[in-house]
C-alpha cells in the first residue's frame, strides 16, 4: 500500500509545479523539452516492454513498476507534444495542461496499485480459529494452493481427537 503513496509523489510534485506555472505561465524552452522527452521516452518504453510480460504475475509490486514505466512513457509522449505546441504558440499553457494530465495519470495508477495491494492483503488474512469439530473441517487454501494455517491447525485437532490416548 505504500507503493500507491509512492506513485502519488510525482503527481503531487506536478501539481505543485503546475500551481507555480499557473501563477506565472512562462513557456519552457521547447527544444530542450522535446529532446529530453524523446530520450526519456526511449528509456521508459524499454522498461515498460520488459515489465509488461510480468505485470500480472507478481502482485502489487510488479503492477506498480509496470504502471510507473507506462505512465512515464505516456507522460514523455505528452511532453514531446507540449514542446511542439510551445514552438508553434510560444505559450506555457501546453506545458501546464500536460502537467495536470500527468498528475491525473499518476493518481489513477496509485488507485490501481492501492486496490491490488488491498486484494493481496485480504487474501493473506488468516480467518479466526473457530469450529474445531471434525464436521466443520474445511481447508483454507491460499492462492498458491497450499493449505493455510487454519487447515493445518484443524487437521492437528482432528488427529488429536482420533489418537489412541484421547479415546480412553
């Protein structure tokens, strides 16, 4: 769940910068903006393609890594577009709008990671110990297919009830 908060950091930084630019909308240097965005796009696309294969296998951690790389690649495309619009208009508004879009993108990714982490957390919770009678025996299986603590504990209780020393 901390990963979701970590994904919000760039979005919050973007909102802070957007507020400063809103108060003084100076256009950024378009050539540096476009070239930097293009270089970062190459790096982030390669990371996103590497992580795309495992994004649904490792839980919230790999999902967060994939979403970060994907969002950075999308943000880089938008930054390149903002640089081209800035060349045409000499206005800082394109950069400001892209920045707000990046903040929304990061907030959405943080929400997805939060939901994945909550699902993992719920799946890992161990139910309370109750119903020790053999009639209520039901193995509690985790996603891995291995019996959980509850199933092992109930099996031990069943074995104790069936042991010869217990029958006297």
